[in-house]
């Protein structure tokens, strides 16, 4: 779980940045590292979902769920 220094939760922008990191992990993965990057993306998305739920941001939860569904559809991770 990511918690800000000082004990606060992540803000919406920081959560969105986790989602973008997950996207980038997949976008820039070589064929040899695709599986590892898909796992990394899933971990980042799981963290983003937890944080989005913690602050009650349903839009970000839906963004995460869409990306996880895309990973599932592609058979990644």
C-alpha cells in the first residue's frame, strides 16, 4: 500500500499517475518482458484501485477496472 509521507492517502492525481505507470509498463515492454510487465501493471493497478476506493473516487475505480479488463481480454498477466 502506498501512503504519502506524513501518513496521508494518495490524492486523485497521484492515483491517476499509478494508472499511467501501469499503462507505460505495458506500452514499453519488450516481447521477452511482456509477462513481467503485465504483472507489474496489475500490481500498480491493484494499488491504484485500493487508493481510489479509500478516497471514494468511483471514476478512478472504473478506470482501473477497465484497464484490468483490457489485460484480461489480451490474456496478459
